C-alpha cells in the first residue's frame, strides 16, 4: 500500500494564472494575436533576445511552420536524432522531405556530431537538433558542420525554455527554434508553443503561413487596404486566453528554474555514491540547464524495468521515454533498405528512466523519492 503519490510532472500554476485567464475571458474574444499575445511576444523577445517571436498552437506546429518555409523539395534530406518525439521528424515529412536518423551520444542524449557527418549526402539540406532535457547539444561542432556543408540548423527547443549555453538561450543558435508550452513543460498553458528567429525574411514567410496564407499582419498594421490570400498556409494562432496564462508563466521562469535546479541537486547528491550502478546527468561546461528532465540510465533493460516496478509500487511516477524513431513502423517505412545501426539510441531507450521533476515538489516529496531510489540502488 502506497503512502504517497508523486506524479512525473505538474504545472506550476496559482492564483495569478487563474486571474489572467479569467480576465482574458471577460475582456477578449480569445482569438490569436490579441492583447495578451502582444505582451507575451514582447516578454519572450526580451527574455530570449530575439527580434521575431510567433506564438503557435504547439511546438509540433512550430516545427511544421519552420520546415514549411525553408524551401525543401521532395528529394531533400534533413538529419534528425532518432531519440526524439515523432513531431521532430513529422515536420520534415510534412514539408515533403526525408528525415535521416542519426545516433545520439551517451552523456547528454543529444545528437552525435560524428554521426551527423556520417549521415550527410548530396541531398542533405539541414539538421534538426533536440536539446534533450534542457541540456545543450554540442553546438560548436554542429554549427561548424552546418557551415562547412551549407546546411540550415533548426532547434527543437521543446525542453529548453529557461536554459542557456554560454549565456545564449537554447533555441536561438540556428535559423529558427520552436519551444513547447505543453502541460508537461517547465512553463505551460495546457497546449501551446512559440517559434523564434533572427531571420526577417523567414519570419515574414511564417507570418503569412500561420495566418492561413493571408497578408493579415500587413492589413492589421494598415500597410495594405485589403485582407487577402497571398500564399499557402494554415492557422497556427495561439488563443489569447492561453497567452494570458503564459504571460504569468514567463514571469516565473527564474523561480521555476531555481526550484528544479534544487531538486536536481538533491537527487544527484543522494545518488552520486551509486555511479557504478547508474549513470547520472552531468551539466556540460558553460551550460545552464533548466532541468526539464532528470534522467538516470541503468546498465541493463532488466534493471531499469525492475526499478520502474519498484517505484510504481511506492507511488512514484518514474517513466521511460521515447521509442526510437528509426525502430518505429513509420521510421522503418521511411528508411526502407537504408536502415543504419544506432546502438547508443537503442541502448539509451531501453535503459533510461525519468524521475519526477516539477517546481511544486516540496522537500518531503523530494526526500520520499530519494529515499526510495536509494533503497533500490543499495539492494542492486
């Protein structure tokens, strides 16, 4: 019988988000690009130090918005880590190109620059990188490869709000980045996201595409006298009600990040004596992670499964993570005869376990998790 239930994650909402949503319901009609969205854009632009911010309905749609406007053709290829959400690869597929799956490296679970080089062909046009758990990819190496081969870099920054590398926010290194404000993320509004870029031409294209292919922005600014269809597109506007919640959430990024950092430090301090049995996360030099995920890696899948069972018996919401895309039915279909071995991805997918991590965890919650995990590790 469990004495406590600790979920994997929980939004850090309070009276301020409730009041913001309530006021938006009273004062707006809730459509996109309303008054709260304008405030959100301004605050994200300043926080991330980027000139162009486009709130969208999800990070998934954000990635699609970016890829649809990079001029990809049917024979083009984009390299992507296999250890990621299907959204990352789907954005490439929906843009008419082909995802090429690369392996990850063992320390950060981010795309391996050496494997990127092995994946490059005459058809390669770009790379999508994923900053797993809010830890930076190997940015110098990746950006160097991109420059050498004239490739674009898009950042799947779903995990990274509040995280930085060399004092530069993750998600702002490439041609564009997409953030997630899904209910499981560090700051959230239920469903939502944002795209950022420093490229004005790309931003202009994306503004048209996210507005059903219309010149809506120019019409609202009064620079054209008619609101009309000017190109392909769809509707990716984030509701102004959700933007109101995010305005309050953005204010809390420092507090949320500090709380998650404290939990991560408590976990590491409790488990560091067992590093012969489990691999713990390590912060790269010059990185400031947001600790979106605290991931442990066991030696074998059998031990990882036993650990999960033990945690669930104690009411602790520990979970595994992605099924590698290259092993999925869709991934196998895309690869056909060109399937490559991705040994690190396969091993990590079988042995990685995520522990509960959210800003609302109190000291008793953290102690309960560390106590039960330590007990299991001692008995291994």
